């Protein structure tokens, strides 16, 4: 993949996610107090304010909520919000596809993409 | 406590420049401050409250207060991106109503054009301590492709078309032709908007606002002072502010924070959207206008595309004359922040000082609305409703 990606910031709250990502596992934060998954991940549940948040493996399946292909750059790319099968919608990019065939509602699956000297980040490709 | 009738906009000034390679940002702030004070018939020594935002160089309001050598009783630095100046009008009215100051100065200035900033098409630098940074920085969200995602969803959800988006620009261009300072004074057609280069699907180049240097300033005063001044008094009768975010991953991108700031402002003003004669609506992109017009209650959610079509925003022919200076789409978008010029044109309309070709007849009630930051993630909004006395 030609496009160079900015590496993610690894913080106390994001470290476990990107460690899992390095081994190809896509996990999402799940609150055992209220039973809800959320995005973006936080140590404190944004729905019920409990700190009983744990990382759980996610299916990696989702659908495109919206997207846009950035055309006025050297290497066009598709930004998107993808709604995960587990509920939350996340900001991401769509890759490995013909940009002209993308549509809202399309089924997609996670694919990790290497970044410039950092942990890989979750992106999605049509299935 | 209500601010309705507790403060007046006494001075308004838009810098005529759109390109200022030989001036500093601080100098532009001072020039617009002096312009607005002169417009009000006041002097720098009268100012006892200063209000600014993220475009003001320096830590908070201190550097600019020092540069202009202001002697202050009250200062407020609130950063809500492009919405900041409409919001600061509200804060100035609140401070005056609470007795914290008598003459409030609000300034905006910047030079993104001279500095060669890729305003819409490159990701903005972000503080690594921003909690969303680990989850967003790799995806290259920019101003243009973020707002484009909102447009894409609005089209999907409500059947809004590219031609309807284009009508927003067409209306702005009809107004800009009468503004000698407008960056883009040529009238354009729907076809020309749709034929302009694609920036980020579905937004074409002419769906995007201009990048300009410049600035503007406002002077807000208590009623007793407004009565002593010669300029037509513009009374602030309602203000509202709100923040909208991604709500932990459960959101609707076709709605903006205007859906909350608008009703708050209308309730305080005691009027309804149908009473508004002129509206300044932040137009960072054409889609921004459609979403805000719906959220402010000028039409039902989802009906914004139809509402703006066929010239309905053009002064003299349409039902809702908007951005009669040409707006950010054609006139000016100083410092990449639009709500200052929105309030200024609303003041011109209420004073009867807009260009005669676009002046709204009997313009006694006007609204100015701004959105700041990123509509596709997290943003702020501010609504100001004003009345001519």
C-alpha cells in the first residue's frame, strides 16, 4: 500500500488496543456494568460512567454509515464512518476497493493497515 | 437571567482586505478593533471588556490586550472554532447584563491565504492529549472530507441532490456580485458548480468556501451607552450555544448543534423562525447551510435541499434571504472562521446599510448562526438573534 499513514498515538487508554492490533486482533471496549460497547475507546464508560470496561474481541464486520473519497490530493483515499456489528460507529478509511463503487450501507470487514513506524490501524474493505 | 434587551451591537467592521501578506495577525486584529470602535463612535479607552478566540495570537486574551494596550475589567477567550464570534456576542451580552463590563470588544483576524494554509484538504495538527487522537489521526480527516461525509449521508437519508447543494452557492454568488470586496464576485450557475473539480465526494470546488486573509470586529455595549451613540441601535434579543459530538459512537451526521442552539435563542427572543427577515448562516460548505437551515427550524429536517433550491435564498426573490455579502462561499472567510462576518452582515441588514441591491425591506429581525470545528465529528454552534429598534 502506497499511502503513508500517520502512526496512532499510543496512550494509557489506547495501548492495549494497539498491542492487540499488532497481533492482528480487533478488540473493542465493552462495559460489563451496563452491557454496552462504545467508540472511541475510553477507560470510563461514556454511557454509565463505570470503570468496568474491558476489551473484547469484535467480529470486524460492519456497514458503511457514510464516506467520502478525497480527490484533491496526490493519492486519493476514502474516509468513512463504519457501523460495527457490535453497535458503535467508528471513523476509519475504506481500502482495497474501487472507490467509484462504494455506497452507504455496504458490508465491510476490518483489515489492519501498517502505519509509518507505528502500530497498525483498523481500516475496512468491502466484502 | 435573560440577556434579551440587555446589550446592543453598537459597532461592526469587516476588514476590506482579502490578502494581507505585509501585515501581522496582531496588526489585523488591531485594525478591525479600531474600525469597529470608529463605527460605534467610541474609542479604545472606552473598552473595558475584550473577547477573542483561537485566532488571537498569544495565550488567551492577554497578548492582544497588551498589543492594543487595553485597560480591562473583563476578558473572555472561548474557542469554538468558526462559531466563536457569534458565541462571544452572547458572552459579551451576558457579561454586560451581569455588570462585568460596559463596552465589549470582539475581534477576529488571520492570514491563512498568505500563509499558504491548505485549509480544507490537509489534516489539521492536533494535540496528542486530545482523547480522540489515537482513534482518528491515522485516517486523515480534513475539513473538506468531513463535511463531505455529512453531505453524503444527507443525500442518502433525504434524497438531497448535488444541484440542491449548488443552489446555495448560486444564491451566494448573486449577492457577491454587488460586494466590491468579495473574493469571488462572479455569478455562477448550478451547472458551473457541478462542473467544478471534485474535492471530496460529493463536494465540488464551488461547494467550498474561500480561503481569505482579513478579519472583523464587533462592539457590544449596554443600553444606556447605545442610546448616546449615533448609529442605528441593534438590540441582542436571543442567544444560544451548543456542542455536538459523536456520543460514544451513536450519532446522526445529518443534524448539527444548531438543533439545540437555535431553539434556545428563539425561546429567549420570544419569536419563531417565521419572524426572521434575514439570516446569516455559516457557509463553510454548501451542505453546512442546508443542515443548519433545517436545524434552526426554517424548514423540516430533510427538506433543506428543496428549501434552498430555485433561488429561495436570494434576496428580493427568495423566502429566506441569506448571506447578502456573498458569505464565506464568495466574499470572505477570514482566518477560516465564519461567524464574525455572519454577525456583521446581519448588523448591516438591520441598520439598512447592506448593498441596496440585496437590502431586505423592513428588516427588523435577523439571525446569525455559526458552526465551529468538524461537523462530521465534534463541533460547537452559536445562534444570535437581533432586532432593529
